[in-house]
C-alpha cells in the first residue's frame, strides 16, 4: 500500500533524523530512508548531514536556537570624540570625508553621527535681510509691545490687528507643474504645455489685510518709488477701505503692523497715524 501524502514540520523531521541516528544509521542512510517515505516533502541531503554532524557532538536538541539578529557595531569613545570635534570645527564637513580621515567605514560614521551624537544636517534658512544690533533691538521692543497688548486684550487682539506688506508681482507668471495637473483616464496621453518664463516687467503691490481678509491692494505706477507722501496717501486709502468694509472698527482702535522702511517711519507718517487713529 502506498504511503499517504503527509508533510512533516521541521521539528518533526529533526525528531525522525534523531531517532534514526540513535539506531546507528549514517547520514546517507537517513536521507535515503526519509526520501523513500516522504519523497519531496523530506529534508535535503545537506540538512540531514548538518543535523547528523550536530548529533555526533552530543547536541540532541531539535529546537530552533534564538537568533540574536544583527550585532551592534562597537564604537570606540575616542572615535566619537574626534568626530564630534570635527563637526564642531566644520559644520559642513561630509560624512565621507570623516570616514576617509579616520579610516573607518561610511556606515560607522553615519551610525555615530545620527544615533550616538544625535546630530543631523540642516539646510540654512533664508531670511529677508541681515539685521544689525539696532534693528534687532527695535524688533525685540516691538515684539514686547505686541505681547503686552495681547495680554491686555486677549479676546479681541486679532480683531484689532491690521498689517501690510509690499511685494513684486510679475505681469505674467506661468503656472506651476502642480497647477497644470488634469484628471485623465488610465492610458490617456499626458497633457503638454509650452515652456514659458516670468515676464521681465513687474510692479510693486502694497497689500493691507486683517484676520477677515484683504482690505486694500494698491499698485505703484511704473517708474515711481515709494516715498513718505505716497505712503501717507496709501494710509488714507487703507482707512477708507477699513471704514467701508468693517464699520466701527476704527472707533474701537486698530493695531497697525508694518516694517521699518524709511518711507514708513517718516515724521509725516506719524502724524498720519494720529489722523487715521492707527496705533502701534
């Protein structure tokens, strides 16, 4: 009668190999016997040889041994200190350069930098301008004034806040790749567009806004510059826009924020603030 088609687990196969080994059979005899009985479901010849060699050493356990996983890399404290010093001396030094100097692997350097020293490379953040000590002190004083105003009127702080800024706007600004995305069926050709560039012509736009939206957008005439008199008229337009959009807001008081450009800090502007009931 043919033997039934039965699959043995790895542990069961090892128990069978152990039993046949204790009966005095060799590795080849054990393999041939299990091949006849289990056919393709039996262990390979190399597996039988490995387990028979283990049994010969007196190790008869058929359980799987615990796998410790990848061994941790050993890091010499002196190497850590040297790498830390090199980073402090040159913040932009490459990991490959450190590995070359210390004659260790790039992987080891990355492990020390990221996991031991807990350090990562950050790109420089662009700032609008480089401030000197006086400008920094001025901003600190203005920030403290805004903070005190916030503490005094926390609930209505945002309702009183009005700010402005100036920016260059190109007469033609091509759409970005994300803006040109279209919904298409699978297999449809990709949309195409001609390569275009921003126009050389551009204009300065002065924008006033508060928490509820834009109050005023004014475009400077081509060839003109922003002067104190122009900015005074701009504040008058902002006042009218504020009155027409949010009636009663000026009577409650407005906290007006702006940069410290020379045309914004002229004496005539201070008098205009008093007329417009704008307080800073």
